[in-house]
C-alpha cells in the first residue's frame, strides 16, 4: 500500500473499542517513526511519552474535549517539548552526535555557539514556541506509521496542558505537553466519523503554483 492510500485510510477516530489493545511491537514502530522525524538543527527538543496505565489515563481526562476517547483508547502518546533551550541541552545533543560519528570533539562548536547565541537570549516562551513546533512533524510521521499498520489514531490538542503536565510530572523533566495522540482500534458502532467521506480543500485551491 502506498503512503497516499494509508493517509486516505486514516481518520481522526472519535470512539475507541476499550477491549482492543495495540501490540507493543506496533507501539514501538509508531514511536520509532516519531524518533526519526527531522527537527531544526537536529536538536529533537521534545520527548514522546507513552501511557497505557488506565489510572493515569483516567487522571489525564480532566478537562479533555473527548474524555471517553482518552479513557477507551489503547495507549495515549504525549508529545512534550523542552520548556526552553539550555547550553547543556544543546551540547549534549552535539557531543553525542560527534561521538556517534567518530568525529573529533569540538567539531560542531562554531555551530553550537551560534545556536546558543540565538536561543539562549530569547525569553523562555519564545524558546517553547520553537520547541513545540518541532513536535508536529513527529506527530505527523507517527500518524502515518500507525496508518500503515492499520492502527487507528486521533491527533489531539483538545486537552488541558496543565493537567497532563501535572499528572505526568513533566515540569520536573523540563518538558511541557504540546499534543496527544490516541492510539487504538475504533469502535465502529460509535465512531461517527469512520463512515464519512474524507474532505480536504480541493487541489486547485490548495496548491498555489508559480510556473
Ligand atoms: C494538531 C491537531 C489537533 C487536533 N485536535 C483534535 C482534538 O482535540 N479532538 C479531535 O477530535 N480531533 C482533533 N484533531 C483532528 C482533526 O479535527 C482532524 O484531523 C481533521 O478534521 C481532519 O480529519 P481526518 O484526520 O479524519 O482526516 C486534531 C488534529 C490535529 C492535526
């Protein structure tokens, strides 16, 4: 099956079958797709958190737009971005890359100095706008990988960030939640969107070409 077919197949599921669990193997592949996402300067300034624990899921439903979805899906994946850039965080990524590639230490020092001069002078909120943005390609690739596996998903911003951050102790990790992805298998009797046509902006309107 082609990527386009997978993307046509998937939809944002509105009700999950609580009796159906996604295998560890498939969850691992979905996380791996997110891990392989490109990010600005390769910093991967976010982490992916997988919650299967039902009590934690229950706590995370507070103020969520569709709490039943969160409750009944198999796993909730949280995309949580660095609260801010730090010299240590930047150095850690580049020291690791240098080592993994067998390059001389300091190979990227001019570049990391440049990154530090851009990011470390910014207010924390500006840093977070940038780190949060980096999560969306990972979310997209995770959605696509799940579709290839015929695993149902919902990308979600309709949740209370404060609740998620508190329940998962993200502040202590220097992280802030950005988006969620519900993962599971749809309950076709309640998932009202499943039978509906996929609708997108027509191509002639969506695409702007300069020839
Ligand atoms: C970043 C993002 C946030 C979203 N948040 C929600 C959400 O909170 N609840 C929900 O039911 N759907 C949510 N959606 C799903 C969109 O409504 C859905 O993807 C869009 O209408 C297109 O439909 P499709 O995914 O079924 O093709 C979100 C999608 C994205 C990409």
